[in-house]
């Protein structure tokens, strides 16, 4: 979709810090991270809500989340998908947040 910001990221028309890419899925850092390593995993094909996305692309998302967590060393993290405006979805292209929790020892001492 021409006006969609995440479609523009997929096409390289807007810069992003890419973390993973396959035929169906792209992962990149969130521009306003809630914690260090906050990533977004999206199907490359445009769709606003989960119901608009094929099961084949959706099936790739959680394995990518696991890979990102392993690569970044995140042991504790939240996976979040806001599905629809009333559920606080701001960007109308399906995306899953992977939000690492800092390790309990970080920032102590
Ligand atoms: P939502 O509330 O829709 O689940 O979250 C949208 C997320 O997309 C937000 O965390 C926001 O920071 C992120 N975001 C919005 N625009 C851009 C952008 O142009 N680049 C990147 N990397 N992230 C974006
Ligand atoms: Zn899109």
C-alpha cells in the first residue's frame, strides 16, 4: 500500500535498522524503543489486521522473535501485537513488538 510507512520500510524507501529478512518477513528496530533492542517483526505483505495476513507469513513471526531474542541475549521480553485502532494499533500494517526486559542485575550496584 503506497502510503503505508511499513510498506515503505519493506521497499527501502524509508531507512530502518534491519535485523532479519526473509521472503515473507522483515524485522527491524523500533524508532522509539521502549527498551534497548525493542524490535518489530512484520509480514512483508501489507495487511492491517491479523485476519488480513496469511497463515504462512504468520507462522514465521514467532520463530523470528525467538531468533532475535537469542541473538540479542534477551532472556526476558514481551511480545505484543496491537490488533486494531481500539487496541492501540497506530501503524496500520500488522506488526509484532519484541520488547526486551533489562536483566535484573542491570543498573544495580
Ligand atoms: P503500534 O502502537 O501500532 O503497535 O506501534 C507502532 C510502533 O511503530 C511504535 O512503537 C513506533 O515507535 C513504531 N514506528 C512508527 N513509525 C516508525 C518508523 O518509521 N520506523 C520504525 N523503525 N518504527 C516506527
Ligand atoms: Zn503496509
